């Protein structure tokens, strides 16, 4: 595999800018107009991509499937998961209009397929990459179906062991460019259970771009993930956390999304190339803050420097204190005033 992949001409991976996915998910509540508003929010925030979820409800969930505990908490227990998801399903035509809106707005359209037909629909809409949710990690037929399309695949790994991830990677089988996202599939996810160092494990084992799909509250953990080398960040957002629906409460509002994208960009800019050297911003400070040899008293031309005739003071524009031994014993070419900085041109 490769430590860098290309998505719609954008380099994603080591050395490339962080690829920020604003996860709209099902926070459109089944309303196409709200889905379009989510695109505007994501684009205005500066995200690279906005991602939805594409599914045929009857192909995704059995009528006997219970809701997850967080879904019961956010949407109540009166309806089944099937009934809940049916209200959140968007048509292929709607996804076509969303993809076109993304093109016009200059943000990449992505959506997670949850069944084979939905994957085919997304391919027909020209999606640049596939993103699979953590629940699909063990759905090897879906991963194999996606791999056969040869488009980049971003795989979330929440709830998985390392060996389960290895099995999923084998299902892709090198047929498509691959990236992995560390994830904790709880809504919200406790920061103390996030285990960001697992990204290092994934990177070392699979030698591919590794990022973080963040379900923790707030901004802090995503920012920390970037500092630890995440090359992709995915974060849920909504237009309003008070809206009804399963995911709004665990999502960022528009102002928070904008702040997170800005923080990610600031952190990635701060990481640099790892070479320890003075930066241009430091150079004026260096001259002021470092020290030089100065005359401890008025000195005469021809006088030899001694340990008592020099002092170490700011600024750092003369002979560095580390060169004291080399300067002692040399004679002055001219008179030097008390406190005057001594440089090599003054010495014979």
C-alpha cells in the first residue's frame, strides 16, 4: 500500500494537508432542503468534503433490529430502528442534486454506502471515493464490491480489533487506494477511551494514510489527533443541535465546525518538517536575547583581553560567550568603551 493516496486530485496522507470531512450523515432529517443547507455550512467552514449516508432502509436493517441505546435516548423507543431510518432515507435523485450542489460550491461530495445497490448509485453519480462506516468493517462482501470499483476507499475501524481490520484490508486486497480511520463508535465517545495512539498501530501495520473519525464532544480530541499525525479528520455537524434525530446532539454546530477546521489548519501548519533550526520569526529575537562579550570597563588599543576585562551581556551581535576562550589573550585594534559589544574585527 501507499502512505499517500489521491482523492479527486488531492493528495491525502503523509506530508499532505489534512483532509477534513464534514460528516452531515443523516442530520438532514430526510429533508433535501436541510441537506442542501448542510452543504453550505460545510463549505463555509472550509471543509474539504461533506459526507452523507446512502442506504436502502430495507436492505440495511431488519424489522427486528433494535435501536442503539444512544438512538433510544435521542429519538425515543416507540419506533423501531427500521422506522427511524426510513424517515432518514434520501432518494438517488436527491443525492444527484446534492452532488451537483457540491460541485457548484467547490466542496467534495462523499457519501457512505450501506448496501451494494447504494454503492452502485454513488458510483453512477461520480463520487470520487467511498467512505465506509465502522459497522461495515466486517461486511466483507461490501468491501470487496467497493474495491472492484477501483476508487479510493476510506474505512472507519470503530469497534474493531486489529485482526478484524487486517481482514478488512485483505478484502480490499490492494485493488483500490485505501485509508483507515481510527474511531470509537460511541455517541458521544468518552475522550478517555479514545486511544489516539492506536493510529500509530494502524499506520505501522498497514502503511497507508491513517486518520480519525471523531465522535467525542467538542474540538479538543480532533486537534490532538492532527498533532499526533492524523491525515484525515471526520466530524459530525448539524445546523442545530436541538433538532430531533439520532445524531444532532453529538454533532458540532456551524460555528464549532468552522472553529475546528481553523484549528486543524493551524495545528497542521505548526507541525513543520522536523528540522531543528532558527525560524525567520526568531531571528530578530535572537539578536536581542542572546549575549556577547562586552567590555567590562573602558579598554585601550593594544590591551589584551582578560577574564576580568570582559563581561557577558546582551545583545547577541558580537563574539558569543562560547568563544570566550578563543578571544582571551588577543589584543585590541582600537579603544573600546565600557559595555561596548566586542566583535572579531576589533581583535588582532
